[in-house]
């Protein structure tokens, strides 16, 4: 490590790392000056991003260094202030209080939230061991306020996660998705430019806003806010009614298509086009282009996943590419391997009926093991005997990011115990009983599990760029200290495995898998056991990477042929390559025909009919559009992605070169009607709260639709909050009926001009 650490100047070596601001995790190279990230550029050797970055990571030193960093454990006093304590005291007190909650109420009353953001997932892997040791059953993370509806649909249809080959697709459909700003696939901007300039290819965007991507599109289906379901149903209606369906694909690869096609044959296209406010001819043009293309790929994102009918929309989106046969070929959709799962399988993913788990207090549906974020406060603020009693929050800021922040704050303070791990004294940390300061993402071995590509899938384990900030610890060490205090592992077993690890990799492999075979319950503690044993035999400073050895073996067992094609005989060979290749390795290499191996249904066919959603589809004609009223006549999209917005790890407002306060975007006609000019201040009022914002008049917005950006409203030492904290405006009530995902992109609101 000391040879890697820069001391001064810009002639320092370029060190490999990754961007931590979105799930693309583009490879970066950085030059350091002391403890500063002095220069940042794309890593040409990264097998996914190949040197590409957008503008966002170039100021990552604002994350790495600044007044937000904390460097000592903190304990809350009764008056709400915090006192510094040492690590031993923190570990002793927290382990004792966690044990007390478990012993009094059961480990299932301890809730885990987070465990990794856009760039750090290794800590979360170690957190699983603490959950196993405590008997934790309920947890959640940001996926449960975005993706769980789609995950539920994926589980029913084919039991996996799909993505599109946008680089090669003849036609692309972006649905509530603006890849120019929110990316979502490798090298998004060059790919968008290539599609836009190629007359043989077509970009279709469904979005109420004229986003940067919509402005590049060949066909922009500019729906009225919240009406995407009618637009998609109309597209599907045209595909079926104009015989643009791939009948051979459906016969060969699906079951249950007939009733779905029959339902789509009845869709009143003209009526639904009118309902979504789009010219029927344009919808027919888009559908014909999708139906006739040699390949098509689609991408749905938060614009629809955080709005009305979100789970139904996920289903309709997937029906578009399924009934046109756009799966399992270049330029189409695919399923893929994964190095490590971010969430559990959705109920029914195996093809069996599947047990639908529910939360203990409110009975909310748990999807892929995740409690709906909108239900968490309700699982606490009650006198129900099974209410949650403690919460562990790792690398997440739910008091800022979950709907109805005041309610979440109330819930956190109602707990018997709350613990936060973070690099910063966040809005959530300021409510916790204990705050544990973590090393930054550039101060430890780290990785993400957003491995979602095909036929070549990539995993990057990145080494630290700096030593940990004095006083902080990497999450694996924090979890290990707690698990030791809890006496989680048998010392004799740890001793035997440590001796095996020092004897050699083969000896350790045999000893570890022998121990797991004798006691399968050990698997739950495996990350901790690996840290304590194999980790001590790894070269200096690499201990935090020990869990990757286990994940590499699981990966090699799950996809033996694809891992061999990638050049690795077994899990040990894959692990060694990962450790030796800081730009990342291709861990699976598939052929297109292998894509069907990833369909986790008993007959390896898609199960097209989902009764809960075909019923919703048939009811669309009678359904109303949720939302506005005379009191709240506007739809607020809360959380627009812009050039200078990012996830909340950027706390220093100085990172934004433009749009410093996160303007409220208003259409020209609404601005005229309200007497607003650029730079004026407007008050945004919703059923839950009110906030003021600077106005930007923008023809991106259609009348009746306004937007505020994500990532603002954070308190930074010396500044106070800058911009609007969106979840002071959102409510728990407005959420998807099935997945419980919040409607952040469809918040009824009114605007009031604030006199200057
Ligand atoms: S696309 Fe995402 S991961 Fe890549 S540089 Fe931009 S923000 Fe970072």
C-alpha cells in the first residue's frame, strides 16, 4: 500500500479505481497529491467502460475530502447532541444493545437498511454475516423504492434480470428513462449519438419531458404525466392488431400467450392514444418500427417506476419485446450471469408458485427479500407486538431519500436502538444512537455487484488509493469487530481454517468447503469466517477482499462453462485473476444461444400470463389517471437527473458548476400564467409539505408538469441545506398497489409565486 500512495505532485502514477456515482461504475484512473484526488480520467483498460466517463466523477475529491467526513465513533446524548467515543466502547455497547434487542424481542425485530451504495457492496457482503448472527429477517435498500415492481414481474416471466444490447439494437425504446443523464448502460452517450446519427436505426422515447434523450429521438411519445400505461397498451394493441407479433418465437419459447394476445387485440388504440395525449398516428408509427425491426431493446427506469401503474408498466414494457421476439440475439434483450446477487430471487422465480412473504405489521409484500421502503416507518410507529425495535443503516441516508422524511425521522427516534455506518454525518446519522465512521470508497478494497452484461460480463475489484482516514475503519473490519464481540464463530474452527489458509489455497479450499458441508449454517457467517481466516493469509492490506474468494467460487459453480470460456478453470483461478487485475476482469463469456440457460423456469420458457396484471390491463379502459386536483393542479417530478446532480455522497454544494440550487423547471406557458420569470422564487406545496425553489423556465416541461432535481437539500458544514430536500414533499400514501414503490415522479402540487 505504501508504494501505491502518492505524496505530492501530478507526476504520481495513475492508480486504478472506479466511479461510484451510478451503476455503470466506469473504470477510472486517478493521480493523487497527498490525500487528494488531484487528477481523474477514464481507464482505457476497463473492460466495460473502455476509457469513457461523463463529467460527474471529475470532482470526486469533493466526496473524498471535506468537512462532511467524520473520524470518530459518536454516541447520542439524551439531549440529542453527540459525544465522541472510542472504537472499543462503541463495539462493546452496540453489541450488548443488539444482543439485548434480540434476546427481548427476537432478531427479526432488528431491521437492516442499505449495505452499499452505487460503488460499495463489499461491506454489505460482510453485513450479511452480522444479520445471520443476529437472526435478522427483514431488510431493504434503495432497490425497494425503484425496482421491486420490475423484479416481481421478472420473477414471474422468466426468473431473472433482463437488460438490452443498446449498442447493436436497430430500434431502442426508452421508457421514463433519460440515458443522457442517468446512463444505465456502458458508454451511454456515445451509444446514443451513434443511434441518433444512423438513419437505419430508430430511437423511441416515452417521456412527458423533452429530456436530452427525447430531444435526440426519432420518435418522442410525449405522454401526459402519469399516462404511460395507456401509451404502452396502445403500442401493444397496434402490434397485435396489425399482426406484428413474432408467432414463431411465442410458439417456441413461451407459455400462456393466447389470453394475453386476446386481451391486447381488444385494446382501443385511438381511445388510449387520446388518454395519454399522443397522436395515434405516432403511436402506430412507433409500434410498426418496433414490430418490423430486426432487433429492438427497451429500458424502463424511474420516470415510470416511480409513478402510477408502475408494476403494470413493467409488465407491458416486457410484453413489447417478448411478443416481437426480441430476446436472445444481438441487439435485443438478454438475461445474464451475476458475480453476486444484490437481492434475493422474487417469489415464483423458480417456476414454483413461491411463498409470498409479507411484513409483520402492515402485511406489505416483500419482493426479492426487500421490505417496501414506504412501509418501513409504518413497521415501527405502531404498538403492534411485532413492530421493528432496532435499525442498522449502512452507507445509506434513508432520512433524506425515503418518502415523507418527517415520518421517517419520527420512526427512527421511536426505535430502541439505531446504528449508522457512514463516511459523513448525514441526515440519518443525526438521528442515530451510534454513528460509526467508515473509510471512504477510495480507502479500502471495494467492488459493486452491478454486473448485468451479456455475452461478456465484467467484475472489478478495486484496490485502495489511500490509507483509511485516521479514526475510520473499513466496513469489513467494523463487522468483524462486532461479530467477535458477539462470539459469532467457533474459535476452534477459525483456528483450523486459518492454519489451512496459511498452508496453501488448495488446503484452504478443501477445509472451508468441508466445514460448510458438515455445517451448512456456516454459510451465513461465511464472509466473516473468510475475513478471519483466508483474510489473514492474503498479502498485507488485502484482508477486506477475502469475501471475494467465496463469491468467485459460487460464481464458478453457478456458471462453470461461461467461467471456463472466460479463461478460469475454477473459483481459485477466477479469484486470483480478480486480485491481479485492478481494471476488472470478464468473469463469464457466453454465446447467444446460452442465454436460455439463464431462464429460471422449469420448462425454460417465458410464462407470459400474469393474472394480477392481465386483470389490471383489462381494467385500464375504466381506470382514471391518478393525481391532480383543483387544490394541487401540477404534477411534480421529484428527482430529475441533471448534469450536476448525483447521489447524495456528493454533499459539498461546491461540486456543482451549474444549477447550484437545483432549479424548479416550469413550462413557459405555466410561467406566464403564474407571472414567474427565470430566477424568481416559487413555493411548491404538496399534501405533505412545502418548499421554495429558484425557477427555471424550460421548454423541456409541458404545461402542468414541473420538476426538481435529485441529490439536493443536504446539510453541509458552513452552508446549511442548499436546494430542496424532495422527501419533505412526498407522501407514504402514494405508492404502487403491488410493490409499494413510491410515486416520486408524480407528486400532485401547486405553485405559488414568492414576492421578491
Ligand atoms: S456514467 Fe455513471 S459511472 Fe460512468 S462516469 Fe458517469 S456517473 Fe460515473
